């Protein structure tokens, strides 16, 4: 085999040496790049932790740097009225339905609907013509028997007639008197009288109409006073007693307060609702309140003399916890609190708030624990 020699062979060897040297340089550069990449940069998990720490530091720096404008009030003990408000319905103080005491035709009706009547005033007459005739006959028969007895009594005193004849006259008089009284009672059953001072709210019959015994003739109501029925829960009835004053409002008469007193507190609960019926009586001489109106009755359960209170709007819900913010040395601090009685727009704070605290009542939605605040 021939060997290559001369200038051509030297040039070929030099070319191969340059290629090998270049590959070695490239390989070293790649290894150095990989080495720097592994040593100079964190892994993905380490990088995420570093970013999270940096975010927390940034948030803390922003929180401490941000200044929120707030308004505060100093917490002081104050009397708090524990008021229970319940719905009720009004009804007349007196409400009477006048029935017919016998069957018959309505012969006369006196007052009309809306008229006032006095106790004992006649309202209607039912089939009294025949009864009147019977009454007149029995009255005449009794009068005759009475006169006969008186004459025989005088004759007996003069010893002209016997004791037997006087006794017969006396017996006849008693019988006729009983018949007369019976006719009078029967006649008066046809006369319908008002049992109270009241207003005729409704007439159920007209003149000439036949009415049966026990059927309603007229409805009388007295609204000089109004009664309110309220159903009170079992946990609250212990606070109420007869004679206790109350205040109420009527839905149909807005922006007006009325006053009354508790007239009755039921001793037994309603088996269906498990509530106790309470009756409130109120003056209605002006006549503004009508039966059947809806009311809102305010019962005073108790007075808490030294309650720590906060406005309802200052209370926040943070993950199911009730939270208030207080200001101390220009920093907002969160307080988890327990609440008690609610009265209007105020709420009692039973735990978590102290007298003298500076309660944030405006701007509380813009602060967190540690936020710098500026009191306006």
C-alpha cells in the first residue's frame, strides 16, 4: 500500500488537528454553561418559596406604609333598653252580636248601620203583634182577678164570706198573674235590645224578613278602646305582666306612636304555636285605630344599666367571626367580639370590647390588623 507524502499529506493532517481542537473547545464551553446554570439559579420549588416570601414582605411593607382615614368614638357604658317587638292585630274592646230569641218576622228595625245606640235601647222587633195581643189579654185577666181578690178580702174582713171563698180568689189571682208574666216574657223575646253603648256595625236582617231563633240580627262594636292580641314566644313571656305599659305602631298610620297597657297574659301556651296570648288595651277615643289593623307592639323586657354598645354598621363578619376594629396609637387592631341585646341600630358587646377603647365607626371596611390610620 502506498503512503501519502509530500505537501498534500501535511495539509491533511493539519486540517484534522484543527477540527479536533474546535470540538474540544465547544465541549468545554457547554460543560461550563451547564455548571453555571446548576449552581447560579434555584430550583422551581425554591424559586416559588422565594417569591412568596418576597410577596409577604411587599404586602407588609404596603400595609405599614398605607394610611387609612377613619372616624372613631370612645366606648363608654350606657343604659340599654332590651325591647321586644312583635306583630299584633287590633279588635274592638267590646263586640256583641245580637241574636233573635224566637222565630218570626222582623216587624221593625230602629237604628241603621253606623248609628250609635245606648245600653237598653231597642234595636228591632220580631213578630210582636200577636204576642202583644196575648200580653194585653193576660194583663186584663190578671187585673180582673186582682180586683176580685181585693173585694173578697174586704168581705172576708167583715165576716160576710168564708175563708174558702177568699182562698179561691187568691188562687185565681196567682194563676192570672203567672199567665201575665209568661206573656210578658214571651213578648219581650221579640224585642231586641242593645246590651252595651256601641255603634251598629252591621245589620243582618231587613224589615219584613223572616228570622229563625238564634240567628244574628245586628253586630254592635265599641271602639272607644282597642284591644290588641299578640302571640309571645315562651322565652319572652316571663318578662311581661298585667299593668305593664307598652308602645305600639299601626301599619296603616305611619310615624305615630300609641300607648297602652298589658291587660292579660295567658297562663297556658297555644298547643299549635307554643306561644302565649297577650292582650294589650289602648285608648281610642279619637277613633283613629280600627279593628283588624296590623300593629307592631314594643314590649320592654329589661334595662341593662351599664352596657358597652357599638353601632350595628361597625360590626364586620370575618370568616364567620364578628369583628370590630379599634384604634390605638395610630394603628388599627381587630377585636373578635361576642354580642348580646340589639336595640335599634345599637348592639351590646359582651366580650372583646373595653370601656375607653377607640372604636372605629367609619372606614372600618378599609383596614386590617396593623393598618396605619388617620383619625378624622
